[in-house]
């Protein structure tokens, strides 16, 4: 037992013993289980087949893309068919703590990590009979829902060359191809057009001056009267869903860097921006006369926190990483006495496990609760006064703080009393200290 524990890179306790029992029991239950192959033919699993799933040659490791958490997993195959997905024992997202990376795969096969139901559904997504695995071309009028599968090479040819692509169904129009909008191929030309278009928009250059300077390239613009629209290359728009990470960098290389279009969009153009921006500027640092943005995403330290408020988020059901977050939360509740509060109109699974559930009313209930909490904190002075009084790096350093706020800075009001930019010394008629220079403005 000792050697086995060392090989797996972790100690075996009551929790692990229960896991082993569940695994063995699951293996017995799977005996005689039937499934379906990609062709729809039934698969009968015998006890020998179930045992074969624990062999290294029957397991493949990868990353789940059913959501953006990208948990590491291992897929169990039988005769070339994926029949089970488990969390990888090597991954910190799917096993806490994970086994040592030096553990040989032959021994890691006996350890299964966790994977959420969405990840488990990856098999259904892979073998979904309605999954599109060929290029489909419209075979009828728009909205008719008529399609025909065409070879991949034909799709590439038609998309690039364009032409009367739908003549066979009676449409005489000419469809532009990528070759028709890939007109500017020189990076220096695109940069010059872009820079001067920005100058026109900022009224630093007149439209007539722009036209005179770029008279040889005006035919390459979408509209010479509106140079801010850029070259015709911008008529190619890449609009994706969640393509990060890795895939977004790859697609930017050929959409922006190679094709020269700046119209590359992913899901964050329409969602998540609020918390990304909040994190970016909440963690910004002032350095060398300018603000440097910080990271745009953070997670609470559930392994050390004493009290966590889940406001409009449910780590047991959604959010980024229910697989990794759930065990951190539940372990901290059981082993360290961490308490959680859930603010959500519905009794979610997370709320059911919480010490406090606040069922706010949809609409203005969240704002009212937030304002009430702020009021209580102010009235009872439950804030870090020293931290808030630190107006700059020197003050923060003196109090051994790592950062500071602009809580003490004054804000200018316009004629209608609307707050605007921060008040500067010169705005108040105060002279700057002798020898002091300001390199840039952070208004």
C-alpha cells in the first residue's frame, strides 16, 4: 500500500478509500451496460470491456471545451469509440490535490478526477447525429432551410473566388469573394491609411488633405468620404463565440495580421466586459507617470477565505469552473469552517448549501442591497480608514500597504453639479512644489 500511495503521489485516507469503493462499484454496475457507436449501433459492455477501460492504451488525455474553464480530462475508449469522460488526475482543476506529474500513466489510469455534467455531455456533443461535420451550402431561397453538403475544397474555392455561386437555384447575383476585398496587402500602406484616418477623425487633418496624400490608394478604401471605415479588407468580419485561449491568438494572426482586417470579435465584445474592466482598473498600478492596467480576471482564494459572498453567481452550477471551484468551497466549509452567503432571487444549489441566503427581488433589489451595505459600513466605520487615506504610493508605502485609492481626491462639478474630472492643484490655484514636474495627466 505504501508503494502504491507514493506512486500515485498522494496519501490514501478515508476519502480516497470511499472513492476507490465507488469506482469499483461503478465498474460492477457498468457490466452489461449498453451504449451506441457513432453509427448508432448498440454496444454491449461485458465485465472484461469495463476492465479494459482502465488500461493506459484505452485512455486519452485532453482538455474539455464544453465551457471556458477548459478542465483537463481523460477519455476512455472502447474499440475506437469514446464511451466515458473523467477528470484528469494530473489536473488541479479536476483533482484537489492532483497527483504528481511524474506518476506514470499506467498507474494514473486507476485514479479518476471529477468532471461536471456539462463536461460529461461532451460525448453527446461528439456523437450528436445533428452535428455539422461537412460544409453546408444553401440549396434554396433564403429562409427555406434547404442545404446541400459540398466538398471542403469546393467551399474554399467559392469563398475565395466568389462569383454566381447560386446560379443553380436561379439566383443571378454575383457574390464577392475574399479576393475582391483583399486589396491592401502592404502593412505600411494600411498603417498610413489608418493613422491619417484617425487624424481626420480627430480634426488634425482635413479630408481634402487626406485625399491628396493618398490619391493613389483611395480606390482601396470602403468609402473615401469616410476614411475611418478603413480599407476594403475591413469588409471581412470574423465574429466568433468563445474561441479563447490559443484559438483566439491563431485566428487573429490570419484575420488581423495576414488579411489586414481589424474586424475581429469574440464573445467578450458582448458579455463579461463589466467585470473584466472592473478587475483591470481595480488592480491598475501607477508607474512612471502613467496607469498600467492590471489583470482582467481574478478568483477568490477559497482555500484561505473565512467568509465569501456569492452575488449573482453560482459556483455549484455555473460560472467559470464549477469543477474546480466546488471542491474548494465545500472543503473549506467542512474542514475550515468557512461561511458563505448567496444573494440570488432563486434557491439555487449554491444557496441550498449556504449559511445565509438573501432572495433579493429582481430589478432594483440588488442596487438597494448594495447601497444598504455601503451605508451600514459607513455608519459603523467598518472600513479601513488608513488604507482609504493613502492618496499615493508614498503614503501607502509608509503604512506598509501594497496599493492605494483615490478616495481622498476631490472631484470637479460642472455648472449642473455633475461630477467630472479630478481636481488638480492648479485648478484650486495652488502652486506646485519647487522642482516638481508632472510627466503626464491621469485624469
